[in-house]
């Protein structure tokens, strides 16, 4: 689900509040659940890709491990909301 779709759905939810506040809140909760699930799935895929770059290679050279560590650093910084 892309950002434009989320915005479109949010506008619909918000616009329906006057006529059906309870329904709007339920729809907002469902949208939040969908976004959360998509985010968790994307994060798990990224972590799996990072791990695949070195896992199982007991003879991974220092350069491979250095690159893996650099990618983990960037991943963790993004998760933490850090700039760099």
C-alpha cells in the first residue's frame, strides 16, 4: 500500500466521521493495522536480506562482514529515527 492510497483512505475515513463516528474509528483502526502489518513485513524482509548476505558463510571474509555491519548500522539508525 503506497502513501497516496493511505492518504486517500484516511480522507474517506475522516470524511465519514460526522455520519458514522463509530464506523470511522473502526476503519481507522483497520487502516492502522494494515499499515503496521505492511511495515513489519517490510522490516522482516530487509533483515532477512541483511542476514542472507553473511549467514551460513563461516568463511566470510572481513570485507563481506564489514559491509554487512555497515548495512546493519544504516538499518538500525533508520529504525531508531537517527539521521546518520
